[in-house]
C-alpha cells in the first residue's frame, strides 16, 4: 500500500489553502430542513364557536399560547397544522414566532360541519399552493368494507404546496381525513379520500417531484404498528403508500418506522373521560408523515415529541422529521 510521508500531507493542505493547485476548489454545503405535523385541537378564537371546547376568547388565547410553545421548541422549517379555524387564527399563531418569520399557507377548506381547516407555515417561499376538489367512488375496488352503502367522497380538509428544497422539487400535501378509525361507515369513505390523495401523489411523482404527505389520517398503519399494535380495518395507509399499482413496491415510506414501536403514538383518546392518561389503548398513532424515496434517503432524525403533557396543548403530539441536503459549491480563491 502506498503511504505518503507526513510532510506531503502538510504541503498538500497548504497548497489547497493558498490556491496553488488552481483558481478554485470545492466545498460541500450541508443544509437541513425540519418538518412538523400537529393536530392543534380546535385552534379557534373562542368567539361563537359551537363545536370548539374553548367557550371564551380568554380560554382560546391560552390554548393558542400552549400550541405556540410546543411548536416554538421544535425550531421547524415547515409546520403543517390541522383543526385551525381560519386564516386569521393562522396569522395569530405565525405572529407569535418573532425570531422565526414564516410564510402563511392557507387555502379555504370545505368542511361545513366543523369549520376546521388544514394549513401550514413555511420558512421557504412556496412556488405554488392550492387544494384538490376531486372525489372518488366508494367502496373502492380493494375494500373489505363493501356494503350496501355507495357514494363518492372528497377531502374537505386538504392542501398542496410546491417548494424547491435546495434544488429538489418537492410537493407537500397536508390532509385531515374523516374520524373514527374503528367505524366501518367512516372507513369506507376514508378509503375514497385516500384514493383522491394517492392520485395527487402519483401526479407529482410522474412530474419528477419528491413528495411528503402528512397530517391526521385517523387510521392505523398495518405494517408499521403503533405502540398499542392497532390494526386498521381499512386500506387507507396502504393506498397512500402505494399510489402506483403498476410498479412493484411502495412509493412512500412512513418515517416513524425509524423509531421504536413504544414511541409510536401521536394521539391520546381519553376513553373513560377521567382526564387521566392511562397509556395502553388510550395511545395510538393516527397522524403520519409519509415521504418518497428520494427524501427518505435524506432523513436524519425522526421523533414524536411527547414532551408536553397530554391535553395541555392538544390531544395529539407532533411528529418531527429532519432531512439533510448536500451540494458541492465552487469556492473561488485568488
């Protein structure tokens, strides 16, 4: 094996430093991008809110403060939120981040029952954003929930955003699906919602874009089990992760497969309403961040932030995932 004497290494280092070997050299720049999703549990203003638990502006303001404190500690570059009342409430939250200015991303949803919306805050200016109003028939062909109930369903709470992440085109899709993972009547419609979003994912992938789908999907992942080993009765997560049935394998990955199963819970369901977190089957994972292959390879850290007490800021906990991007850049020397 050829070995260089120690003084040769020193000479090479000095030569690179002063530019003897040429007018420029290359350095690797590393950039990180942290994404968070959180169901903010009725982030409403407390004024004439028939459904929200906050019955006064004061109580709603305290809730807003708690949500901000949870998110502020995460130092995220992109925050996706569910159960936000309107653009005004998103602006109130955004204005709390004095040191980290965010671009507000809000597209009016179509949930006439609760009035909840999904939206986002981003440190990177989006190239474009909008929502899909497409619908899909149910039951879907692969459903095991087929019954006499037929119809079609859209996703009343969704948005999409197109960003350029350090030279990589990325589409981020935020969703909030129908509730109740164990109800067949809801599940058959939620499968149709998953088909709508899967089409959006496939369109983005076919355009050569990387994809992130995130939010409260109100269902379980049967291949990446949560802390309670909950099994889905639907094909919702399966549909989202495998939007291209013509190609073997899944196109999207559940980032939480990188953390221990014991940590996989994002929701506290107070089953007996005693306001005590009794763990076990009161914990489940129904919120997810799913990413395409090119982003999954860039994941550096995943966690579900359980630092806040259950119910303090929300009955959900945020998922946090960080990506790393590297690019060579020329550094010109004299």
